[in-house]
C-alpha cells in the first residue's frame, strides 16, 4: 500500500481510479491495487463460508460499535474497530464457523444467533476475545454475553473507569475523580461533578456541538472478506 497526500487540489480522495483503490483514514489518503481475481474465485464453498463469517462479524461490530470506540485504542492510522478485529478475528471466526455453515446452506441467521454463538465461545474460551484494549488500562475479556458495564482498571495506580453503553447509544463514564460524563447518540454531552462525600457539586455543562451519527463499519480488501474492518 502506498501513502499519498492528495489526488486533485483540496480533495478528499476515496474510491477506485484506473485499478487503484484510494481510502482516507484519519486525514491521510492511501492507495492500493484493486482486487483482480475473477468472480468465480468468490463462488467456491470456502469463499462463501469466509464471506458469511465476515458478514456476521460486521453485524456484531455494528451492534457494539459505540462500546468498541470507547474501549479500544487504535493502532497507527487505523480505527478502534480495526484494532478489535485484528485482536479478535481468529476467535470470532472459530465462534461463527458453524453458524456460517448453516447460513451458506440457506438457513436464516439473526444477530441474536450471532451474539449467542460468540457468547458461548467466550464462555468456553474466557481469554480469547478482548472487549477492551485501551492504552493505560488492563485488557478486559468477554466471558459470556456482552456485558452492560465494562470496568477499565488503570495499569498504574488505583484509577477505575466504568463505561456503560445502552441500546439507545447513551454512554455514561464514571471517572476516578468522582465525576460522571454522559454522551448521547447524537454526540451531545453533559457532565456532573460530585465532591468527595458523594454529594452533587451543583454544576453541569452541556456541549451539543458534536452532533451527527457514528459511522458504521464496512468491509475492505475485496469480495472474499479477507480484508480489514474500517469505519465509514
């Protein structure tokens, strides 16, 4: 993959031009050769199984995107979802293979089925799927169903941050200093600070400048689903 600065004055480059695929990550544009394999290569039983697994992984990532963005530190110019997939891809593949075989055979598979398969695998392999890998904090593993609360413990000192993400996309972070931060799905936030006795300090702030929705993860690297996972 070659790193480029721009294609066209002042343009954010993306898409495919003359067999070269361009993608922009964190303000940096990259170029790579577009896949040249014949369509028949994606129709083999093995390829269809890989595609099914990757589709299920995408559904899993979409469901937990808000959490992953808060509990994973991206590596280099990657994203939090890229990091989650790079650490857990092999385990997720093992967890979803049997379900993918059913899907390829024509059976319906729902997100509930996917989450159950991953939860069952995590219960049997409690150190195989990381749900938090954030700089400065100890890793957290999935040991059953995806939890409603993820506790991040600092690797040095006694600091602890608890992250809660509910189905409506409202996240509450409890900071070590006793303050709490609530972030809505649209990006607005409010915060309340408590004193050492646990009483309300009486102050609050609101910031609604961060409106918008979070991007959903997409596939990369060609139709066989062998590429990474990107946001956007």
